[in-house]
C-alpha cells in the first residue's frame, strides 16, 4: 500500500508514520514545512519526504494523490488561540487548501481519511457526542473561535456529499483532545499558541503561574496518542471495508477531567519527577477570565465527551491508557526534550 501524509511532521503525522514504518510494509510519502519531529523515520527506506508548503508544492501533491492508495491530509492550524487571532489563516489553510486535496481525491479516485475534529460538535448540550445523531452548536459570528469548527464542518459536509454521489471513498475521524509526546512545540507554547497540556507543562518548567480560564471548570476527555494511532491503523487497513463512508470519534470518555483537575494532576506529576523533586518552588495555579486570556473572540466548550460505540462496534477499538499514565508519558517526553534543549536554564 502507498500512503500520502500531508503534514507528516505534525503531532498525529509523526506518530503515525513511525508506527507504519515499524509495523507494516507500506510505503509512505510525506510533506511538511518542517522535519524536526520525524527522527529516525526520515532515514527509513520506505519513507519519502519532501520539505515544503502544501500551498506551493501543488504539482508534487497532485502527482502523489494520483499515485497513492490513500491520502491523509493532516495539515491544519488546530489551536484555539489561532482561531481567535488569525481566523482567515485558519480558513485558508484548514478549508481552502484542504478542499483542493479533497477534489483531487475525487478526480483520481483516491481514498481519503480526513481529520475532522471534535470541535465540530461545538457547544452541543448532549452528554455524549455521537457522530451520526448529535446536534452541532456554534456561537455568533463575532466569536471567531468557531471559524475552525465551521471550516471543518463544511469540509465534512462536502466530503459526505461526494461520498453520497459515489465519487469518493472516505473515512472521517474526530480526535478528542489527543495528548502525548510532541503534542506542540514548546516555542509555540511560549507564544500562548499551543494546546492546554503543552501550555501547562511549559508553565511548570518556567515556574510561571498556570492559568485556569474562567476557573477551569470546563471538561475534556484526554486521549493518549498511541491509542488514537491504534484506531487510525485499523481505519487505514479497513478490514471488510468497515471504515468506508463512516465518521469515527476517537477519544477516551474514561479520561474525562476538568481543566482545573488537569492542572493539579500535572503539577503533582511534575513535583515527583526525578529532575524536579528538589526544585525550590512550583507554579501557582491561578484563575483568569477568557477575555483576558484569549480576547473577545473566544467562547468555550463546557464539556466534550465522545461516544465511541461506533469505533468499538465496527473497528473493535477501545482506548487503553488511563489519564494519569497518559499525562505521565506526555510530561516525561516533554521534560526529556526540554532537558536536551537546555530549556530550564
Ligand atoms: N485553557 C486554560 N489555560 C490555558 C490554556 C487552555 O484554562 O493556559 C483551557 C481552554 O480555555 C479550554 C481548555 O483549556 O477550555 C482546552 O484548551 P485547548 O487549547 O487544549 O483546546 P480545546 O480542547 O478547547 O480545543
């Protein structure tokens, strides 16, 4: 099998390519702006990498969409601070560039596995978000946070429509707060543009306060990346074509925690880490308003929990890694990276 992964150096891309090269005989073609997360994969004989921008290297992409069996277009801006500060960039990259890829998959009859997002459910009031029945609830236009959700939702609808017309073999995945090594760059966290777990780890390292937006009562279900990759591998293999024409939530409903719980748990794990057990002090945990943290274009999601009944029924998938272990693995990887780069000094 030949696979094209666009955004292969990203959080999901780098973990996926490593798993594929280790466990399968597939050939992988990948593109990304950077290669810093790819490690040994870069030198693997079955991995063919081009450093470049998907908005520029259009011919390379079209050629490989034609040549490959399956495409995973993982390029996207996926951090809430960017939705609020750079909404047009989010639309151009996440929607416009990806629409072109979707259309080329239609043109060449190539299967697509598209990363939708748990963000598409927005402020859905249901306890468990279901791929096929839940209502999607977004805020007003001036709350620019929703541009990402809306862009992803419209692409989901376009892909679905091509599928209904029999023009596209697709699967959509909706990751729910995946965490793990290389989640974001610590430098991005420094600018406030990273996901919450990376942000808190950076705060702990720099002895800055951990900031709970609006008290940190909002809840998420944190999912360990390797559990997510297990599911994605089954989707790529597509036994009995079980994944065709389906949307799958990929999350761990058992790992639900409030942002406040997350902050205390991470600080506790940090305190017990061998490199930090003797630190003279640790980050405070303080509260800030959403307006102060993100500006006025932000609106939060109180709770986001997946139903994973479909992934279990059709793919036989269940997540295995509990919250504490997931955070421990993530923290250990970040602290090792920080040590290597001399971040603490
Ligand atoms: N958050 C926070 N402090 C931070 C960063 C994020 O309280 O320093 C909150 C944020 O408001 C949101 C949750 O943590 O409610 C998860 O944020 P993340 O950026 O990981 O993305 P989301 O799950 O909202 O897509």
